[in-house]
């Protein structure tokens, strides 16, 4: 496995990993070790904010894996993100115990308020972290597997699949809004106290969560790179570009799409689980179809089918959202987001990184050709590139 992951890296991927690793180490150290008021000290609120960006980058990678490399445009991937968040939120609610408003050691406050007689069966086990961590991956994965099994076997593709995924997340939105569903209704899950015995509001805990988010981003990126640079990745690209021809060649297209869709959903669930303790709340608004569409915009802005561009697009767009929604332009943010998507589609159809690659590769090839020509004129035979 280490050999496979290492072999899948190129120069851009290595630089990306090194940058994320450096940020994941230096930001927590700056927050914890430097005195408050120092120019290089990162405030705790920025640590939580950038940790949220890292979780969004993981979600963008999961979407780019299926959309950029397999042609599956999911407009409901926020559902898997939210399910992972609810799984972690249920664990955090069980950790409150008797410290809640009503002091009930078993039932969360919202269940006491709604006169629930006992804890629902699907809440059992969430007092254990290992069980919650398993559900973070298992619940989104099972939903994606069941959804993909029926959708891909029925050969639903294109805009029809996108509409169905959007309908799925909207149905979950309506279900989680219900108070009798057992997940806090409109208010969701909040007022978290501890995670693994550590105060979620403490600076050290927030720094650790930020580090774990960056580590998860690196791990997700490595898995995506291993997939797209393998033979499996080549089949996925073939499905994206010519699904019918790939099927006629003897490949079970449905199996490939089902695998990558399920893997992507598990990644989104992990992103949601890391997101919740840093934000401090999870409610049905995370299932909003608009959130899933916005995540697709991140990938389009950064560069579909580049991985690095997807993560970059998530950070850039969300930083712009944070910047513009805190000033006089706040009421116009959605219009700006729509205009950004239109401009990128018209002027940068390959996204930021994709456009840069389209410019860089011909320039690099021309530079190498000129260097080789100059070497031949000097009577020196250029050495072959081992990578070729």
C-alpha cells in the first residue's frame, strides 16, 4: 500500500501534501505556543474556521472523484456529509450525560423536552467512540450503496441521476426536520461538551481537531490519487468519456460506478464527522440541496478532474463567502456565487488548476523541445526522461 500511494504522486501532488502538512502542524503550534497578541499567533476562532475549510476540501475531493473522473454529477452529496455529522453529533450528545439542562443522564435535552420515555434503539452504542466512528463511515456508505445499486443497475445517468440525488437529500431534509424522528428536529444537535474526554471548546482540542482535519485531507487525497492513477482510474475515465463503448468492451460499468460512488460517500461522511465538533452544531439545514450544489461549484471553480483544484476551490470559495458575508455585500452573496459559477463556466471551463495545467503543459513541452534542440546543435545527445 505505501508503494501504491507513493507511486501515485506527481510533483503537484507532493507540493500539495507538503503544504497541507505544514499548515496542519504550524497553525496549531502557533495557536498554542505563541503568546496572545503576537503577530504570528493564530487566534482560536481562525483555527476552527480553517478546520472547517479542511472538511469542505475533503467533501470537494469526494465529489471530484465521482464527477471529475467518472462523470457522475451528484447534487446530493451533502446528504452523506450530514449523515456523518449526525453520527458524530449523536456521540457528542451522549457524552453530555447529566450536564444537560434537564440533568437526565441518558436522554438528551430535546428528548426530555418532547417527553420521550426512553432512548430510541438507534441511539444505542453511540456512547462509545469506536461505534460512532464506525457509523460515520458505515451509514453514508450503506445509503450510497443502496442508492447506487438501484440507480446504476437501472442505467440512470446524466441529468436524471443528478435530479434523483437532489430528491434524495431533500427527502432526508424533510425527515430530519420532524421532531418525532429522534434527531432534534429543526434545532438539531448542539451544546456539545466533550470528545474523548476533552473539552470541545478548549484551545488544545480545537488545535487537535484542526490537525486531524488536515491529516484526513491528506489521507483522502492519497486515496483519490491511488484510485485515479491505477487501472481502476483508467476505467473510470473511460466510463466518463464513453460509457456505452466501455460496456461493449466487457467491463461491468455498474460495478465500477457503484464502488467509486460508495467510496466517495464514505469520504464525505468522514468530512462531516470532523466538521461537527469544530462548528458545534448539526441540524437539518446541512441536508439542503443548495449546500450540495454549492459543493459542486467548489469543484468547478477549482478544476474538475484535478483533485488539487477541487480542494483549492473549496477553500477559495468558502473564504470568499466568509469575507463577503461579513460586510455590506452580505445580502448579495448568492448573486455573487451564481455570477462566479457563470464566469468560471464561460471563461475558465476547466477551473483554476485545469486552466493552469492547459497553459503550463504546452509551455513546458516547448521549453523541453527547445532545450533538446539546443543540445543537439552543441553536439550533446539529450538524456531520455526516466518517467517516459
